[in-house]
């Protein structure tokens, strides 16, 4: 299966976006969600995620609730919009990698593939 490797700012934005949309999550849950979304993290994934989240915690966009568990923080609407647009572009890239012309068709195929 084709996966888009995330690192650096792309990883930080994807994690921040997912926490903002889905709420609190453990590092394991965030890695599972990234995998379901078609992303991969290379190296030691849990360390990469915690390092990326540490950066976002310092900026207040993510809150550390306890060891290995994070929740959404606060951010200006313009920053939230910018992060959302970057993550949507990443979703489109994953959709193209998997042979779909856009993320909407990719999302429909995902939901159609689930058992009823």
C-alpha cells in the first residue's frame, strides 16, 4: 500500500490537525490514525511523534495531558486555517498516490470498503 512519509512540519501539522478534529489521543492512537489516513512515519515513530508534539506544545497548539497522551490546545484562526489547508493538500497527495483523482473519491472508497 502506498503511504506518504511525513516528517518535520508536515508531521507536526497532521498531528495538530488530528488532535484539533478528533480530540485527545495517545501516541499509539495518533500513529494508528495516521496509518489509516495513508501516512507513514519513519525511524522510531513514537519518538518522532513525541518530538513533533513537543514543538507544538511549546507553541500552545497542543496540550500534554499526561505521559504519552495529548489534546488540542489553542491557536489563532488564521493558523488553524493554514494548518487545515496544508493537511488537505497532504490528503490529496495520498489520494493521488493511491490512484484516486482527489481526496473526496478516496474518502468515499474508504467508507465503502468498511463492512456494513
